[in-house]
C-alpha cells in the first residue's frame, strides 16, 4: 500500500478522502495549504500526492510548480476544474494524472495504482558503481547515500543535488548548471539552491560557516570535495 499526502482545503472532502484511503490500507497525511504541503514533502517520504487546485494560499498550479522544485514524487491533481487546456498544461507542468471531482475512491485508487506502477518501474535500477568522496558514498542508480557508513535520509531533490556534485568532486559547478541539470530549469531563484544546500549540510553534519564537504564560492557556484584532514 502507499504513503499518501492529501492536499485539500475543503474539510468535508479532506475527511472523506482520509477515511476512504485509510480504509483501503493506505497511510495518509493531510494538509490544507500549499505551504504546508511543501513542508511535508521536504521532511517526509510519500509515494503519491493528491493535490487540489483551489487552495487558500496558492493556486494548485503554482503549488505543483513549487513541489516539482523539491521532489519527483508522483502528483495526482484532484479538482472540480474540467477545462481541457488547463488539464494539458498541468500534465506538461509535471502532474502525473488528473481527476475531476466528484470521483469515487475506487477510481482514485485505480489511478494511484497506475501512477505507482509507472513510478516504481522507472525507479528500478540496474547494478551500479557507487561514487565515493571521502567518507561519503553515493549510489546514483540505487539512490542510496551513506556518510561514514551511516545511511543518509535524503529527499529526492537532496539526493539528486548530492549525486550530481559527487559525480564532479572538486569541480565548482555554477548555479545555472545546477538549476538546469538538477531542477531541469533554465532559470530560477538562487534561494531554491540555497535552501536545499542548507538541508543537505544539516544532514552531512556541517554548516555554511564550517563546511566539510559542501563549499559555496560566492558568485561562482558550489563544489563537493572531501574534508581536509588536520594533522595532530
């Protein structure tokens, strides 16, 4: 069964979805705003997100764009809007499927199962060679990372960022290249990179003021290299 995040501001609809998905043996967390959804996906692993468009703080289309900036988790849009042009636009913007209200939980469960099958099939990696930088080990295909033998609990975007830098140890990577390669964006806000670097540094046990692996060169870019050993 799946771990599901329901993003829905209508309390009646939200409660019904939670009850029905829980009865179908899914693990469910729920929020009522886009910003709460962003916090959830940044700190928890989900198999799928059910996203309403009519949220009180941000329109769901903007929420989708922001979600895609930090995670690759499958997103199913669930809304009363049925404009075909908007459906096509949202699918191109990164939605994995689209359901128009009202719908049955059986219909939603079937769509979830299809999305999860595609996601899991795409995520099955062949054997690969891990990248090693000092005490840091990153396996890009198995999507596993360890620091000094201890597994790191990373979000999808944190892992993508770490793996990209680990594949270029000691090389200063411009922020524009990080946006293009990790976020698949030709332009964007540097704050997106800074936030993810901050989260990643915390999990690597370092800070921007006292870096060990991640080094930021102001106005230039970011590099990952092994820490310098100090001799006694």
